[in-house]
């Protein structure tokens, strides 16, 4: 049933993407060891998405986001209801596919399973499958081969089903070509922007509207709990200033740097090449060598005529006309036998014996040398001194970092003694909440730090949190010094902001009305007094700053009679009118481009087919979601 796997590299690619260490499976372990009742985030056709499974998926997603956006981002800000719902939908989709594959009796042969497992790099040593590594990697994940292979069979069955659904989409070539033509079609337009700002002075709001809005939207005026803290930063970078460098250390670093540079000597040579074709017979090689030996004898009789003889005898097209001159070169630029010979020659003018390389037989003359261009100690001194201080600071940090952590923990009532002992500046923050942007928090912008500072114990006892490594070779310790609980912002304080918001919305309505009136005139042919912006050429791929919803209207406008006019509501920004002036058809395409377009549209159709199938499957399946657990933040 799964024979096509051998012919489809996509499956192996899929598995290589899914199977890494740690493994990214939600397989049999979650099917057979799910927790029930209050711990079920969702139940899908009798299969359970447990709290444990959901949390594991959320952690994996968090790590992906951290890797994508950098370690300084507060991933707690990204843990949104939208993300949680999307993640749960993905897990539900897996369960639905698993249940469907099981009902359809989709299976995987032992041979297929073996081939997939042995192809996974995590289980290989020197490019070959290693049973020892296989079992070791599984043990590291708390799994055994039987469990892993059972869940792998299941995942392969799901992959088979997913692929079959996507591959069932059919895209006629005529449709694909038309879609590709539409994608590449361009339209030239001009824009008239009716901005909200122009109508602010005319916007009038009811004095009671601000209070009505405040009462109707209490969540908008919640002031989150916030803290002020004092903190210490202990880092290798700060320790560098206190490190000294002796002359002996500087000299040793200089010697090491020169040793790492290697020999940068360059040599210049000329040669005469008698070539030998790859795979030549032994008699042909002997004949070529004999000819080279004869030429060498002639060269040694008249060494001053080397260039003349090179032009006469050498078969190297790149150098023969230049008398065999190869210019200056360093080690690693020539084939090894040639290079070794040149760099072993003692003085300019020396002529080698016949040298054999993969290209044939060479007669070489050394024509020049350049000594090593190593920088002096004076030139490298500043750079080397900075490197030594940095290395020393890192060693000092490694030695004293554990002492810093211990003191922060043991003298938890204050950071003052730690600051005095390590000669650190005790800093104090402004008020901030869990949602304060990371850019405003500096070194405090670390999820572990934020989580620890807003923990009940830290707020209640005002004790030091444990030192946290917030960056490489950087520790931070902090304690809460002031705390304000979450509260409702008073109406009087929010009144001005609400008034500005409502006035802007009213101005946007006026701009929208004016824009629609202008559009109606233009459609009737009245374009008097309109000042259009500079023409722009747009397409589905080149938006030129036009909003997606507005671009859709522009591209859908009837181009049978130009100019054509369309309007677009820009929300609080106002209203835009676009004059479509010209339609530029898609250019003619090569067969390769046509094939690429067809493949892209085929993939898009496959995705649409898959999405449609999953929507239908979910609508007809028994899916129950525990919304309370889904929204619960750990």
C-alpha cells in the first residue's frame, strides 16, 4: 500500500523535517497515555488532546518563536488566544487524520519503516545507520524502539493520507495559465487620498459619548499590575575594564597570532607543460615524460632562453604566450606536486627537474619571491590587548559567577551587599508591567526575569529573585521595591484620550462620506479639480504600498473602459480613490516559467483541497474543546 514512498522524496524530506532531536512527534505516546476528564483540552473522535500534549506543543512553538525573533523577545507577549487556538487546531487536525487513517486501514510495511528510520541523520554515524545511536537517541527522549516505531508508522500513515488529499486536486492547464497571467498582470493607477486629518476640526461628538464609551469598554482602561525593581548586572563585558595585560602576555599572543596566520610567502614561477590526458596509457605517459626530459636538457643548456622555449614547447594555453609566466601565487593555489616544488626551490632562477602532476609534466623556473607580510606588534597591539582582556574577563566571570549566584540567594533581603562585594552599580527601574515592550526594559527584558519578578512570592516578600543568565556571560539579579496591583483607570484620567479617539473615528466617517461622494462624481465623468498622486504600477506581487483590500479592488476593476475608478475604505486613515489608467498584460513566458507557474498553482490547489477536506472532516466529526483549559496560562 505504501510502495510509492520509494519513488517520492517528499516523504523522506517530510520525515527529516519532523524527526530531529528532540523529536517533534505527537504520536502514540499521546494516543495511549492521555489524561482524561479535567485534563482534556480537546477530545476528537475518541482521541484526546491532553493538557500535557498541548503544553508540550506550546513550548515547542515558543522555542521556534524565540529562535525566529531572538532571545531578547518576551515570548509571553506572543502567547495570545489566537496562537493558542491555531495550535489547538493543528493538534485536532492531527487527531482527525490519525482517526481517518486508522478507519481506512492505512498501513506501512516493515521494509518502508526500516528505510525511513535508517535514512534519518540523527540515527547515523559516518553517514551510516547506527543501531547504538538509534537506541541512545531514543533513550534520551524517554522512548524505546517499539514505541517510536509504532508512532512512526502512525505518522507515516497520516502523511500518506495528507499527501493523497493534496494530490487529488486537479488544475487544468488552461486554468493554471490564466491564473499565472492574472498574477503577473500589472495595472497603472493614480491615487486620491481623502485623509481623516483634514476632517478633525469638523468632527463633533456628544459630550456624553466619552462616558458611554468608557462604560461600554472597561477592558480598554485596565491598568495592569506593575512593579519597580532594583537590579544588578554582573557581566564579563563589565569586568574587562579591570583586567590588565602584561608585555609578556602581549608578546605570547602576538606569536600565536602569527602562527595562526601561517606562511603567507608568495612565489612567482614560469613553466613548460607537456600535457597528459586523464586516463592515458602508460606508453603515452612514458612518451610525454621523455619529451619533457629532452626539453629540460635544452633548457639547462640555455637557461636564459626559458621564456623563448616555453613559447615554443609549452602546451599550457594560459601561460605559453607569456613565456610560461604564472605570476605570483601563495600556497594552496596550485596543485600540490607543482606547489611543493616551487616553494622548495632556493633562489630565483633555479630550474626544477621534470615534475609530474595531474595535468602532465612540468619544467619550472622560479622567477620571484615575496616575503610574509605579517603585521607588526605595534600594528596588532590594540586588538590583541582587547582580546586578552576579554578572555581574562570571561575566565573571571566563570570563577566568580557562581559566587554571585550564591550571594544573591543567601542574602536575599537586599542587593546592597552583593553590589558592594562585586563593585557593581545598583540600578533602579521605572514602573513596568508584564506587557511593557522589551525595548523599554533593557537587561530586564527576559521572560524568566519577568516571570520571577511578578511571582506572588517576589511581590509579597520583596526578596531577591535567583540570578538569571540574560545573555552570554551576563547574570542579572533583581528584587521588587514597589508594587501596584491591577486597577481600572479613572474616567477623568481617560476622558481626553477617549475624546481624541472618538473625534478621530467621527472624522474618519466624514472622510469616508466625502470619498464616496467624490467617487460618485468621477464615475459620472466629473473629474474637475481632482489632484491625483503620481502614477504607480502595481500587481499582485508588487503592491507598491497599496493596502491588500484596496489592491484587490483595483485588480478586480472592470478594465474594458479606462480610466476606471474604485474606492477603498482605509478605516481610521480615511478613504482612497484609485484611477486605473492602464492594464499591462503579463509578458510571454518560457516553457520553464510556464512549468514553474503550473507547479505553483498545483500546489496552491492542493493546499486549498486539503483545507477544504479538513473543514469538512471537522464539521462531520465529534470534536469537543475545553475552553477553560485552552485559555489557562501556565
